[in-house]
């Protein structure tokens, strides 16, 4: 009997539907995969911002992961924001126990305002317990600055930083250039083979405020393409094409009073 290609997302809930678990499940579904979830936090959130956060107890997060993996299983995992050292250790233990493959880690550390969202010891735990398990990590420029204690100011800095981030153990790094000024956006992809390969993924920047949840959507798309059987570099290329097209198709719609979502369903695939 056939089985769906499955993706588990471990992340927080966005009540406004543009980011977090909601964006992940929309992305996974639109790409023809079966989405499951383990919710790490509940936010009261809309296009204007986050009003409240309730962190799910760690044992409940663990039970969600075990419930999914014991029964349904998964072909890939996307990991979003994890708020404590304890939850990072729990997620790491669970993924090791079930020998999960195709792990995509979006190391959410910095708010749009530039404020750090997690403490230094939590960042250290991410690096120790989850980075080595990840097939790819997807930091943006402010997050890379924190991870490497540097200041990225040029495309060459981005390329060197992407290579440097491989030292933490992941197979690949996608350093996102959404914070880049100008009409062209650069993402830098680095992969560890016999030698380190670095590639520049260039896209025209789209003039829109509807960019809420782009990081969640991109990392979920990479996980979905891995679940569908893509090699890592191919999954990254397909996922960046997906997010840029989703931004393009959502740029002229108004959702709420603030930063709206992308259009996840511009070309939905059949679940099979």
C-alpha cells in the first residue's frame, strides 16, 4: 500500500496564521506532503505583532513528537523556535531515538526589531545538541552574526560566514539574505562534501510588506522537498524558488493592518 510523503514540524503556533506551525502546514500541504506537528508554544499574534506567548510544557511537546513518530513516522522534520535548553535536549533525544533523517533547523533567535529572542545558554544548547543532527540550518544575517560573533556587511562576508557555520556540524547551511538592502537579494548556500561548496542564490527583491512567516515557509519547503526525495542542494533551490513565487503571488493582498502572509497556495500539489 502506498504512503504519503510526511513532514513533521516542531514549532510554535501563530494565531494569525502567517508564520509558525500554521505556515509550516500550509507549505507542507501545498507541496503535496502530509503534515504533522508538535506545538512548542502558543502565541496570541496577528499581522501587527505578538501579544502573548504560552510555552507548552516540555513533557507535552515530547509526547506529541512520540505520538507522531511511534505511529505515523516522518520522512523529514522542520524545527522552528525552541525556547529552553530542556526542550532542545528533549527534541534531540527524540530525533536520535527514532533515527529521524532529513532534519531542517531554522534557528530562530532574533525578532524583526533586532532583539534577541533566546538566551545565550539556549543558543549554546542549539549548537551542541541540534546543529550536528541537522541536514541544514537556515539562519538569517542577524542570527549568523550572533552564532559567529561577527558583523556581516558584504556578500563576501556572507559567503565566508556560511562556510564558517559548517563548523557546528550540519551538512549544509543556507544563510538567508532577506535583510540585505538593494533590489537584488542574495542567499548563500554552503555544503560540506569532500571540499566545502558555496553557491550564491540570487533573486530580485519584491516590493511588499507581506513577508510575515517567510523563514518558516522556506525551511518547511526545504523539509518538504527532502521528504519528496530531493537531494539537499536541489531541495534548497526548489524551496527558494517556492518562497519567492509565494511572495510574488501574495504581494498585492491585504491581510490585517500590518505585515501580511505570503500566498502559500499559488500552485498546490495533490497529496499522494
